[in-house]
């Protein structure tokens, strides 16, 4: 069964609107909580993670973005220290998992040594880990897949198209199928990038779902007029229920 992960902008949480609750009521299996979606997601504030935990209740699936700044995915030593602290903060606030990626500045390949250090912080806090779309910025995704398999990552968020290139996951199905086949169900492939109720069936119909563990990730695809709603989330959930 294909699950839906709703990407939520924590900046939208206020006393009159809680998009986390809307996603939950609409049937989302997971949420990815981010701030500053105009920068493709940064680490949310602790108080917003706490509010998200309250809204999601005892249900597992609250994932928190760990990204200290906008821009590329190569971080300084000080930024890595901040990321360790943010992972700890997310755990203290009630997150079930975190979402991050770290690449080498020289060639955009996986920064394995730094990643292993951050992964250790995740493991010591019993947090699941999703490697985000920094994966799509890697020049060697199949090699990176092997490394992430070895390291024991839970999920990889990918569109199948290079980071920064226009398009959506429908245009990336060829590469997505290669990823699904290579990990053989050992890592969940989270398909994101322009996923919405109007294209999700076509995307899934073109994927080798029997070969792997696949879910879909949506931001605007669970929104109405720029606001996450239970109705919009349910529409996407209903669209994938037969897969």
C-alpha cells in the first residue's frame, strides 16, 4: 500500500490554523515539518514541533527537517554542530524522525564521514532518518544509493530529476524505477516533486511498485488556496488507495 507524506510549512501554524491536524484528519501517514518553504524547507522552531506533536497525537510519523540555512547541502563545521543540536532538539520536542542530507562541497557527492556522525546522533535519540532531495543533487545517485543502504537509512526522498531542474516526478519515473529496483525494498523510496491528485496515479502506474517500498510526498498537492486542508489531503490519499 502506497502511503502519503504531507510536507507542512510550520510557519503556517497559528492559533486558528494547524495544518498538521488537517493532514492527520485527511489520512496522511506521515508529515514532514519544515519552516521557510520559500527556501525549500529549513529547520522549524521547537515550539512548532511541539505543536505538531500535539496535533499528531500518539500516531507515529512526525518527521522534522534538519537544514540550518538555505542554499547548497555542504555545511561548515559550525553548521554541522548546529545540525547535531537541531536533531537533539527535534527528539526532545517529540519528533519520530528527521530529514537531512549532507554533500561534499567539491563534487556534491555524499559526505559520508559527516553523515555518519549525524546518523549516530539520530540513532542515539531513536529517530528514523530520511535522506532528502540533496540526493537529487548527487552526480552519482546509484552509487549514493549503495552507500545509504550500507549506512541503514530508512527513506530517500527523490523526484528522479536533478535538483534545481524544472519538472516533476512524472518526468523522473525512469530513474525512480532504477532506484526502486536497486534498493529492493530495503529503503523506502519517497516520491516527491510536484505530486498532486491529478498526476499521482500516472506516476504510480509507471513505477515498479511490486519491487519496492514506495510512498508519495506532497506539499502544494495537499493544499487548497495555499493552505493544507483535510479535504485536499484526503483527495490525494484516496487517489493512491488502490496502489
